[in-house]
């Protein structure tokens, strides 16, 4: 097989509630780029890149440029069945600095490849791996606000929608964070209360916060300080107040092996979008499981195809904790023929060929037109 067409469709998902990662200078919205690959036998695969400039350096505009002018020429003509070969071609074209270059953008191509391979073989992606995931995956509800008075309403909304587990955004003030956790725990005493700092503490504050959160019953602390503070992570792991999870910046499996060897973590919140797609995402999970370290599942407020890939990856690899996949909580649109809708805090895991979902192309074309990303870029 050969890839003969490479098409992109940039969109801007509306957000239904405030979330600091999607408050941009152009206004609120969650940017994404659909990737459509067509093989010479007519088989089509769909993927999705999900850049987040307030979380990483990748913007919606840069993702469009990289996909159209760099990754497209690198991928056309290649065999879509050769996943590692296509990844190598993308990494030659956009090389690494410290780690994989433009991983969120490349993840869209990786997802499209998996979808195409699965459809060509008539198998779900999980079956390609020899895995059988469960029918559903439990997810958590995100609690994030700078105003303490908002927290009860956010938690109560999650409870009203059937959620039992909560992901709390913390940092930079651990005293405020403890108050938030207290409100959540009072309403949900038996839920999984997962704290994510997004690198927002400095080291002295993180060393103070971890025991405070542990005393309160918080089970894990995700990304307490910036990823490049290696000695700081060693100090937090040595403190042993809480299991320390890595997230931001933990991109390639190479770095994960190094951080484990250096004693910098107790596990990782795996995000296939962050690490360049399902292929490196699987590799990260396999490393963690071999080392008997924590594997938690998370996302980047993933919509549609990115969400489908995450559900399959986590379900196929036996995730034991609620996944922080909050796309359905924050996003107000879908272009799938059967959108993902949480029921009692769970999402169905797609079972059809490839990623197991179908893009409504008429709806997508209308969405692209309304988003007008290419027009703003002059393309």
C-alpha cells in the first residue's frame, strides 16, 4: 500500500465552560486539525492533532503549517502499514530538540495511520495489538477554578451527571488547593481524587504541598514542578509523601527510561496526543508496566478522534484508574456520527474497524468553514 492523499481540516471547537488552557488572545476555543490519509486502494484513515499553546509550544496555526508543508511531503508515497517507518520519516523532517519535535501535531498522523491500518484489515486498533478492551472506560470530572465559591457548583454538576471521580487542578497555592480538595472530598468521600499541578509549584512549595495533600488522602500528585527540574523530582520522590507522576514534557520513551533510571518518578499520566500518538504511547505504557510503576490515563481535553484513540489505548492496556479525559465536559461540538456522551461517568470504547468511529464529512466541512482557520492564515 501507499499513501496517495494527505488532507487537513483545521477547526476551532467551542468551549462550554471556562478552562484556562483555552483562553487565548483570539478568544476561547479548542483548536484541532483533522488529518485524512487515503491509500492507493481507496482505504481512508482519520486522525486528529490537538495543539494547546498554553500547555506546550504547538499552536493551531503552527500545526497547520507543519502538517501541510513538512509532514505531508514526508509521508506521501510511504507504506501506511509501516508505522515505525512513517514515524521515522516525520522525525527526520521535523527533528527533535530535547525530545520529539511537534509531537501533538505528529499524533494526528499516527492516529490516521492506525485508523487506516485497522480499516484495511477489518479490525479495531485494539485487535491489531492482540488486545480486547472492556466495553467502557471510567473517566473523571475536572475541577478547576481560581474562585473557591465556584468549586461546589462544579463538583455538584459532575455528580449530577453521574461522575464519581474527580481530577483537581492545583498550584500555585497549596493552602487554597487544600480547601478545594476538602470541598470535593466532603461531597465525594469515596471517589478517586487526583491532583494535577501542571508544573505550577516551585520546588520548596511542592515539597510543602505533597505532605499536606497526602495527609488529606490525595493518592497521587501529577507534574508538581516543571519537567526540566530533574533534581527537584528526585527530591520529591525521595520525600515519598505521595506518588509523583510525570506529564508535561514526558514525550518520547527515551526520556521516560532516563527519568526512571534517575529516580525522578513513580509513574506517568500517559497522553497519546502528548507523546506523538498511539505507537509511542503504547511504548510508554509497556515501560511503566515492566517497571511496575503507575500508569494513569489522561488527555488534553481531547475531542472526537483523539478521544477515540485514547479510549482504545487505555482500555486495551488495562487502565486501573479513572481516566482524566475531559473533552465531553468542556467541548460543545462533535463531527462524529455518534458523538461520545458520558453515561454514569463512563465512556464507551469504540469497537469498529480502525478507531471505531465515523466522521460526518458534511458536518466537518461546515465546521471548517465556520472556524475559518485557513482564511486567517491566508492559505
